[in-house]
């Protein structure tokens, strides 16, 4: 990023990352440094949602691949359409951080998500907002796999952002006029010309495509992205989460109807009571992340770090649990997506 003022603002935004100590740009090595280099080239800068993954290098690469190959790379779907999907999914998931960022990016591409008049774009926005619900109507678009890829990526990312980042990408007490200018400048940097497809796939090992991503089978790069990212995240979960806790979370997701639980956290307490005491901290944080990430508190993270499983105390283990739970919810939602319908 060439603008020194904006670069300083981006660095300050990284200080808002909660619960983990990230690897800052300029201090990265190995796989994280490769991700940051791609982010600098293709996104303008390593943003906080990427940097917050950095204590777990493989998860950083998985997140970046999903973001890059679905949102930044454009094919038949325009960047404007993709940013509308990102903003609409984020609104449906009550993720104000992502709503602010991707609404600004949509405006930078010429579309205000709050005042869409084009019928085709409005149908995309309406579909994206309800993409987390089962039995949805198919989206008639020749770009369906590209748009569905953005939607599934943000089903994962909204959950992680809600846990680890504040409601706004701007520092507290930023004056509104300055904040609007900063967001516009950042959005302009984020929406530079589309990068070449597939470059991030070299960061992850090949893997077979899980059945719940069948809608992507006609889009090889998107299918490969989700196959590789899902395998990496699943492996991290297997290493850091007890099998009985993973089974518990998947059981909760099996009975989920796409609706947000609550409004209190009593639902989580009732579910976690089914677990033995040593597993309750991990189980609670996992189901909150999957179904109500906005309900996660510092106490939930502290309880995990103090649990009898000593591996749970590391930043990498915390990221593994939350990433696995976020991806488990995204995979459940992905399984609800219908096969592509063409606009013809």
C-alpha cells in the first residue's frame, strides 16, 4: 500500500484483533509470509481477517485461498456482484465489520448495496441474504458457482470475524467524515484489477471435493479451493479438538434449521450440559462460534484456555477450534445450496 496514511491506519486496525497474538506484516516467514505477499499484491494489504489467522499458518492459507479465489478473482461474475453477495451474507449473519468493509467495496465498484435498483442484482442480493437458510430457491445465474463460492466463504469468515474482531474496522471515536474517507480509500485499494485465478492453490495440498460442495463441481478452481481448504481445516480440528466434542458439534448442526438461536445463551448451556465437564468449554465455544458467534465472550475463550486439555491453551488451538466450527457451519449451509440453475 503506497499511501502512508492508509498504511498506518491498516496497521492500527491489526491492533484490534482479539484473543490471539498475530504475526504482523514485516515479521512473517514461511507460509504466512507467502500469504501476506499475495494479499499485498492482490488485495492491496494483508487485512485484519487474514492476519488474525496467522498464529496457525495452514489456516491462514486456507482462509486466504477461499477469499482470493471466490471474491477477488472474477470470471463471469463481476466484482460488483461478488461484493454485493459478501455484504448481503454478512448482513444476514449480523457481522457489522464485514458489512462495513464489503458495502464500501461494493460502492467502489459502482453499486450501493443499500439502494439496488437493477432487478438482476437485487435478486442476487436477496438470494445471498437468505443463503444461510435451507430450502432456498435456486439463483438463476450463469455465474452461480462463483456467487455461491463467495456466499459460502463469508458464511465461514463472518463467524471468525465476529469472534476475533470488533464491530467496526475503524478505530473507536473516528469522526464520521474521516471514517467515510478512509473506508472509501481502503475499498479502492481492495478492488484493484482482478488477479489471475488459482495462484493461492499452490499454498494448500490437493484434496477430494466433499459432497456438500457439489454445486462447485463445474468450476474447477472454486471446487479445488473448497476441497483443499476444507481438508486443511478439518485436519486442524482433528489435531486440536477431542473426537467426542467434534461429534457433539456435528450433532447440534444436524438439528439446526438455519435460524439464529437465542436471544439468550440458554440454548448453549442446555446443549453443553450433555457433555462431560472437561469437554464443556470446548463444546460451548464451538457451538457458539458455529451458530451464534456474536454471543462469544472473553470468558468463553478463557474457559477454553483453562480447560484440562493443555493443548487448548495455545493461539493455534483456539484458531483451530473456531475455524473448524465455522467451517462445519459453512459446510452445513453449503449442503443446502441447490445445484446451478441457468438464466436461460
